[in-house]
């Protein structure tokens, strides 16, 4: 059994919809256990539980959300002693271009360390069916990669 943690922050519901799509995609692979948590509910125990993590954040003022930043602040130093080197993916619900949120998260998780397994998905504006499909594909690809030992 492989485990995927999906940690996200959402206020309007857009990022939650994308997180749900990621979870739906991951569930398509057998032998995968999913833990989908809002960033304010997740902690180091959840990160230590998983074999891979997928982050979701809205873009707020050009950066990742305060909720996801809070999660990373709470787990950063405790994670260092575990040398996690987990695979991760990222999706951003952006009102602008999303690059600031991506850059900020990448800079932080490099220090844990986590390693990126896919190009970040940046959804600009309203969430559309194709955006949900991209997130579903991310979840399924992450799950398949874990099951096959690629990640």
C-alpha cells in the first residue's frame, strides 16, 4: 500500500475542487491510500505518514496562501531530522499568473527536501472541466509512479 497526502488551502472552493480531482485520479490506481486535508488540519504526522504529497493553493497577492504557508512553517524544522526526500506535486488556483505561488513553494520544499515529480498545474480564472482533468491526471500519475516505484 502506498500513501498520498493531499494538502490544500481553499476559501472560495476552487482549490478544494482541484484537490478533489487530484484525489479522484489517485483513487483510480489500486493499492493507494489517500489522506486529503486542509492545510490548517495537516501536520508533521501526516507528512511522515505518506509516500508522496500533492500541494494545492490559491494564489493570494502573487504568493501561495497563508494557510499553506502556515502548514509549511509548522512542518519545516520537524521534517529536517527525517530526511524525507518525498516526491511532490503542486496545483495553483490563480487569479494572476500563479508563478509567485509556485516559486515560493518550490523554494521552501527544496530545504526539507522534497522533489518535484511534475510540472506545477496553474489554473487561471474559473476552474473548467479541462483543469479538473489535469488535476485528476496529476493524481493518477503520482499514484501510478508510486506503485511502480518510479518515485
